[in-house]
């Protein structure tokens, strides 16, 4: 069983500020003040936690913090982690940047290669059309003037959709 933890005795100034904190409009101060006062009366952390409806570890954290830093426990600190961990070392970050650059160059080189095009112009046209904008001119290029160099000829009609087949019932 753990030994009970209590706060150190209040100074006059601390007693006055904790009393004033009970009338504070700040919920953070109003929550911690009663924890400190109950601990000063000799109540244990689990009993204080039950009375205030919080976790007993929260009560212990407040008591430890008060014993270490005094009334700074009544000021809400940053919720930012105390220690930041980097995901990559400096060398790893440089290697990642190099790989990203290489991948970008490869993608650009493939998309600019003769005989290849990634988006059918009609598909781009349908995505680029909006009210007041002509669907026949996507990105400023008329559809009839475009001649993609893909393997299928551009007939101007959409590609046929595959027919749905019915599956025979096995029952």
C-alpha cells in the first residue's frame, strides 16, 4: 500500500490566494483549490477524488505539483508535450527529401513521354465544367482539336461499358 500524500502547510499568502481562487471564474483554478484545501485538512487522495468527481491520480498530480512549485499549480500550463520526438533523424529527413524529389521527377518524366497521356480529355472536361463554363472547352482547349497519342483512336464517343452478366442461382 502506498503511503498517503499530503501537501505541505500553507503560508499566509498561499492561504489567501487559494481562498480567493474558490471565487474565481476560471474553472481550472476552481477545480484545483478544493483539492489543495482538502489535502491540507488531511484527507487522502482517493477520498478527495470521490468528493470532487475526478481521478485520484489527478489529485496526486496536483499535490505533487503544489509541493514542488507552490501556487504555480493554480495557473494552467500549456497542453503541449514536454518532450518532442522527431520522426526522422536529420540524415533520414534528407534521404526522404531526395526520394520525394526523385519520385516527382520520375512521375513528370513519364507523364511527358511521347505516346502517353494520363487523363482522357473528355474526363478532364467533365471535371472542369461548371455552370457558365462550356464543357467543350476544358482548360482552354477545344475537345475536337485534341488528338491524344494513346493506343485507342479518338472517335469522340465514350468507351462502351461492359455488359452485366447474370449469375445463375446455385440453389
